[in-house]
C-alpha cells in the first residue's frame, strides 16, 4: 500500500469547496483545508505508487486548483 500527500494551491475557489470535491475522488482517504503555502492537503492511499498520478490528475481537474505537489511516502 502506498501513501501520498498531495498539496493543492488554489485560485478562484474556496478551500472548503475543493475539499468537498476532493473527498469524492477514489483513493482519497483524508482532506484538510489549510492555512499556509498550500490551501488543501489531500491524503491518498493506493495499491502502488504508479496509481498516484491518476488520482493527482482527477484532483487537478477540480475548479480552482492551479498547482499540485505530490509527496509520496517511502
């Protein structure tokens, strides 16, 4: 099982709205609106590291997401 933290920067949408939408993405297990350099932190669990990019792509499509940084736990 792979664990990843996806850090989202937003423009034009509220962190709470993006968090609600992110929770609907398969593989997402936790979502936190935050204050700081990133607006939302998304925790993802996947069968393998190769599955993380598909989740990241779904998150990038959420209205207001302008940047996504992936941090995969090793």
